[in-house]
C-alpha cells in the first residue's frame, strides 16, 4: 500500500531523514518507534506532503506521491492525526468533525459517518455541541482521530496518540485504534513513544535512530528483542 524508498528530508540544511525505506501492506498496523528527535514525526510529515522529501520516492497504491500537495494526498486516502491533537478549540465537536469531511460533498455519507463516529466514541456524542477546547485530553484525542476518520482514509497516520494522557485513557485509545483497523479495514501507521503498547497492537514494527531505520521485524519479535527491551521498553 505504502512504500518509502531512500527518502531524505531536510529542514533547511539540517538532514532529518537519511535514506529511510519502509513499506506498509494493506490492513496492517505498523508502528515506528525511536527516541525523541529520531525522525519519526518527520517521516509522517514527508508522507503527508507537509515536509516533502528532497530526494527518494514515496508511493501509495503504486503511484508516486512525494511531489503531491497535502490536500491531494488526503483526497487519495491518507490522513494524519498530528502530535498534540491540533483540534479546532473554538469549534464544537460536530463542527470539528465537519472539518474532517471538508473535501467530501456526499452529505448523506457524511451524516452517516458522523453517527458512526458517535457510536465508536459515545462520549463525543454527549459532547457534540461542546467546544473542542473544553474537552479533556483523552476526549480531544478521540476527536482528533474521529476528525481524520471523517475523511474516510485508507491509511491513517497517528503521531503520538498517547502523549500526555492517563494510563487508563491510553489503554482505551489503543483499544480504539485496534478496533478501527479490524472493523473498518483501515491501515494504520503508528508513531508512538509508548513502544510496549504500540508493539502489542501492531503487526510489524520499525526502529528509527538518527534519521535511519536500524531494525525491522514482526511486533512480537521486537517485544522480545534484547536491544529493543533495553532501549525502549525499560526492561
């Protein structure tokens, strides 16, 4: 579904990605783990077209997208939930969801998808007329994921969904991520500091260090890998 080949991305003269290659098959949950500053978020930004790579190739469904604009990338079926949630704080929950469907014009489908979101996240149904900025951190994360789902993505990019959340809420968010993958057949690329939980729900994982992929394996193997346990699992 998605293939990165020798992707090199820069911020000015500073190279953030140093030849990243990875692939994601349809229906998978893939996680990318690594320390702060390793290049994980930049990888997602490169896929989304927000920080396009200087060299290398990104293909989605066989078509090159590394020179495509971010809005066109969303139209093709890739949507990112950014780190820090980035909801619209002064818009209501329902208005935030409408913004997620901005590129769509099928009113009946949009209404049906919103009702599905409210079934998936009952707390958002209760808060539908409440300003997004008044929600708790966990509720805002649910809203950010839901806003992305309103675009009907085939590939969902999640950047640090557990950031700043209580352990019980984190478990709930990860259960929802698994449910979205299984019930909606949405492929998920998950960037996450909580490597233990991420690897528990993922099919495969990549380890990134200093802008390079240094290790890849199925998630179960990475959970038992001595180096991964020492560096990222606190074991």
